[in-house]
C-alpha cells in the first residue's frame, strides 16, 4: 500500500484532486468527517491528513512513502527526502518586508523576525549582511510594528496581510510552490507505483 501524507487544508484538497485524477482515488478522503486516515484497498493507497509543516517529518521517517510539502518547509528543515516534482500549485514567495518608508542603516545589525530562521540566515549570509534573528512562530508582521525587529522574512501570497499592516516587500528571497516528496527507501520499494503517479501528475501539471 502506498502511504500518502496530505497537507491539511485547501492546498491538500487540490493535491488530492490531482492524485485522484492520476488514478490514486480514495473517495472517503472527501468525507466531511474528523477522520484523519483513509484507505482504498482496491487502489492500494492510504491517505493521511497532517499539518502542512509536518508532512516532511512523516515522509523523512518513512511513516508516509510520499507527501506534498511547500518548498519553504524543505528549504528551512532540509529533510532527507527525494524531491520528485514541482506541482506548480500553492505558489507564493518568501520575501523581506518592512514598514513603509524603512531605510536600512548598514552600520547596524539588522534585526530580522521570522519563522524561517535558516532561510533568513542563508539569504543574508549570501548578501554579506550582519543580522540578528528573532525566531517567532506566527503573526510575524507585528514584530516591526511594535519595535521587536526592523524587518521580517515571511511568506507573501496575496500581499493582503502586509498591506493591512502597512508593510511592504523590500526584497524577494525565493519563489515557493508545493513539491511532491518521497521517502528514500520507500521510493526503492515502491518505485513502480510512485513513478506511475509522477507520470500521471506531470500530465496534470503541464495541462
Ligand atoms: C502566512 C504568512 C503571512 C500570510 C501571507 O501566514 O505568514 O502572514 O500567510 O498571506 P497573504 O500575502 O495572502 O496575506 P499564516 O496564515 O500561515 O499564519 P501565521 O504565519 O501567522 O501562522
């Protein structure tokens, strides 16, 4: 049986629809229930709904053979998994944002609030800027408003959260999208099934 970790939420529903069209159906997944695990023995698949940021953990440790995770999570946690496909959905960008009118003073260490400490550190190391990372777990936009940080590094999708908090993008860090990932040994044992899924998904992506 192929074990598939889906990110709970709207993205996961889109992903499931793609997998179903690719021949990996399990209609019970769409039941409006509190159940989190669904099997379809006929199609030889089992789906679980997990928190989006946990998908890579399930896949890395082999509890799921494959899953779908955002490139942000893969860059931040660098799990030991195969990245098989860019699904071209869940698109957004990782960016540096600051209050309107912000001007960087390069003689001072820049205070950066973020949930993505590694991505932020790698980005600023790349441009040779000294920073102090303030790691937060959410609502990052508040940090520069209340003086906890100078800028933030965060995900921007529609830009609405930034606009409503009078922040603006000042630098682009990296584009983000959803990726199909696989456990390394699971891939060896279930190569045929996973490759069939990839072949079918590729048709959906280019379609
Ligand atoms: C993400 C991100 C931004 C927001 C961006 O937050 O951290 O706050 O979405 O989306 P927008 O550009 O469409 O407004 P999320 O909902 O994951 O919550 P959290 O980071 O506060 O936990």
